[in-house]
């Protein structure tokens, strides 16, 4: 399995920036630098400037262990950049999504969140608190999906991507058994 830092636990990918609070690991300096270089390259390729605001938002997402809302990103960014407006953070997030540097996590019934991981992965969503955790299904655990061609032949639908969302109750929201 290809992981950013090689941490794996019971089929759940513990990506370097998306581990449980008790096991937070930061991106390695080289991986962090690579993601920032990818942002700069994509900005250059599309003729967009690499602004300090975009950089601050990307840095915030790379350092988090959750899937923050735009407001949560704004709250973390203004610690270092107090003059950064909420509107600028929202625009920066949308630009980063357009550039393919981050992903928008938009599940029904849950506020739109943002994810620095852009590889195919799945999500566990808590129905009580709305927390979202990354889940990688590997080997025999992978979801069986029809091929792009079989989807198109059945419905003339052009499949772009797929993901699995599992709803339930996170450990924090489960009643304690005492």
C-alpha cells in the first residue's frame, strides 16, 4: 500500500496529517515541501499567481488532522495572518480545489469540508458530530466497482471517480461502557 509515511492500522490509512488526535504525525519536511512545490507548479501552469494567501491556506490544510470547514481554515489561518478575510480564505480554497491541490468533501447532511489528500480514499462520517475520518480500503477490502465501460454501456453515464462513505458513530460520540 502506498502511504505518505507508511503508517497503517487495520485497513485505515493513517495519513501523516490525518491521524487521530492521540497519534498526530506531521508531514515529513520533504513531503510538505513537495506539496507546496506542486501548488506553485499548478499556479504557474494555469497562469495564476502563487499568493501568500493561497500558500497560508494550503499550509493550514497540510498541518491539520481533520477535514476542516472553510470557517475552521479561516480560524486557523488568522492566527498567523490576522488581516486575512474570510472571503479570501473561501476564494483560496475554491482556487486550490480548481487547481487539484485539495479536494472538496461534500457529503449530504454534512457541512462542506476540505481535504489535503487528493488520492482516491474513502470516508467514515459520524452521524452525531459530523467528524470525517479517512479510510483506505486495501486488498480484499476494496469496494467492487463496475468498470467505466460497463457503467457507460448501461446508462450512457461517464464515470469520473467514485468513493465509499460509511456513516456511523465515532468513538468520541459512542456511549461509554462503564
